[in-house]
C-alpha cells in the first residue's frame, strides 16, 4: 500500500511540474539575403515555353510570387541557334510557339543584375500515358478510391517520370518515379489522392512527363522535404541544375495528358 501511495504521489508531482513548466517560445527568425529562383521548362508540344523568375523573401512575409522583371532569357538549341524570351508580366517570360525534340540537350541562360545563371537539360525519349484507372485501397478499415496512371516502360532504358495531378483545374499532387524496379514492365502507379469526396462532373487531369536524371533528383528531394512518400527529412534546398547558386530547375521534358470525369 505504501508503494502504491508513493507511486501515485510521484505521478501527481511529475504532472504538476510538467504543467508548471509550460511556456511560450518566441522564435527569432533571421532575415536572409534574397536568392534568385528560376522555374523553367521546355516540352515537345508546339506552344509558348515558359520561364518564371522570382526572388525568395522573408519567412514573416505573405506567401506570394515575388516576380523579377528585366531579365534577359535565352534558350540555345542543340544546333546552336538562339531563341529569346519575351517578358509578358513581372517575372514571367515566354518564347514564340515552338517545341523541343526528344533526345536533344538544351541550354538556358538567364542574365539578371549583372549575373548569369546557366542550366542544361536533355529531353528524354517520349513514353506516352496509356490510361487512367481507379483502384481501391483499405486503410484502417476504411476503403477509398485512388487514381492510377498506366503506361508501358521501355526495356533497357533508364527512365524517370513526373505525374502532375489537377483536380477541378487545381494542382493537388506532384510526384516523380523511376523505373529501377519496373524496367520493361507495364506500370500502374497509384497517386494517393482520395477521390471519394468528388461529385459527378468533377474533372481529374494528369500530365505525364518524361524527365532527365538531374530534374528527377530535384523533384525527388523537393518531395522528401515536404514528406511525400514518407516522413519529411531535415529541410534543405533541392539541388538545382542552374549555376551561380540559383534555386529552381530547368526541365526539358516530353508531355502527354489524359483526363477523366467523375460519373
């Protein structure tokens, strides 16, 4: 009995100490020097190719696109030709309608405030998205429907893929995959976005990109930072393929899209 009374006393004392020690921690976040961020891509579709340039801002500032104007943006083709981008709004630049060629390596130069940022990206051979289907999974006794992307992976070639899911026109998931365990197979990869709350008429669209290895590493590390596919790792900037310490990525990729409407 004495042991039980002493145990209860210790538990009560410990609880009171824990409650008494509660305090508000005021985080002091230092302001950092703004860094250039470049979001650039070229695909195999005949359309305006887009580059977005911005600068980072302090943690305490509202979330926004901090676009940077006045840059000179030039794409160099594999044949040595140059295509200049036109600024259409602060921080947004585009080419005339054009398309990249699979298997070719492209160079992008961004000149801004006396600095030049350069990146290279090779557009892989195209793999086409075959279909979109739904799969059921049971988690903790609850059954849910998820979207699956289906395609045939070419044998003997190292391939990296990116899936961008839009639901009712809004990007809801962005993930990458590689064929390390699926080389030469018919692949059905699930995007774990619960579609059970959607209603008749809602539209889902997937853009399926074939990306090069450096671009895959960038988006894979970006997903790891946000916890996609597992617990988040210690935050760090994804490895960019731009020079001169710029953040972001230049992504030369092929693109195919499919959509499905809830019935």
